[in-house]
């Protein structure tokens, strides 16, 4: 593979970032857009994105992957962030690009003194990045129907053991 760079997103990347999520995720019906595209637009419009942690993967000038991180709350206090969406163009999946984005965004969040990162995801993929079930750490999901095995937390260096209910940024709740 040609050199793959991970860097912060820039305003000129926005249409290419939309394309990544449009192609990576499945639309609810043919001809429609995956909800992740509108989610990202909403997070951006609301000012909920944590810009130093929103990264693209670039190969020969083409944006092939993107990860977003946004401000969340624990019992109403902004102490944790939510990771997602993360997407890699289908033809580039399975080559380590998603892993590179995960490591880089977690390192950026750590460097920004964020306490921890939360996501709803597959229990077999995310533990390799240090994610573990959030509920045993005292972080409850926004919706009690979410399976504990998929509601995951990655504590960072600044972790100060917040306890309570996690809520994603408002754009997630408008989905
Ligand atoms: C998830 C995603 C970002 C991973 O990117 P990637 O570049 O393919 O990932 P990597 O090459 O670093 O890692 C591949 C590994 O991820 C696993 N994987 C990929 N997608 C997965 C998923 N949705 N659930 C569980 N595991 C997944 C592969 O099985 C592979 O595992 P292995 O190393 O044990 O064989 C990418 O596959 C993607 O865009 N998927 C569609 C969108 C999506 O589901 N995003 C996640 C939810 S927000």
C-alpha cells in the first residue's frame, strides 16, 4: 500500500469525509443516505465535534477514512467523549486503516486531557484498543436497552472515575 497518513480533518475535506461515511455505512433504503452522514453534519453544525480528535486517513491525496469524536456528558457534566462514526471506504477496509485511526484519535484524546472515550460497538473489535465494558466502571448507557457487552469505555490518563449516565451529543439523540 502507498503511504497512508493520518491527520486532522480540514474544512476542504468535508465533502470527501461525507463520501467516506456514505460508502462505508449502509443506507436505510436504496437511494437514501446512511444516517451517519446526517449525524456528522448535525454534530458539526452544533459545534459538538472535538476538532483535534477528528481525523482523516489519506492515501495519495485521497481521503479513505475518517473518525469523529464529540462531546458527551456524565449526569449532565461534560467529562467523557463519544467516538463515532468511524468509517473506511469499502475498497480500503481490512488493511489496518481503521486501526490506525483508532490509535491516533485515542492518543489525541489522551493528549487533550480527556478522561475517557465511550462507544457502542462490536465486543470483538474494540478491546484491542483498550475498550472494556463501561457499566462495571460505573458509566451507564443513555438507553438501558443497550447491551452491556457493546457499551464500551476506554479510560485515558486523565481518568478520574466519573460515575453516572452517559449521554451522547444532541445530534445522536435526533437520529
Ligand atoms: C469498522 C471499520 C472502520 C474498520 O476499518 P478497517 O480499516 O477495515 O479496520 P482494520 O483493517 O484496521 O481492522 C480490520 C479488523 O476489523 C474487523 N472489523 C471490521 N469491521 C468490523 C465490524 N463492524 N465489527 C467487528 N469487527 C469489524 C475485521 O474483522 C478485522 O478484524 P481482524 O483484524 O481480527 O481480522 C471499517 O470496516 C468500516 O468502515 N466499516 C463500516 C462502517 C462501520 O461499521 N463502522 C463502525 C461502527 S461506527
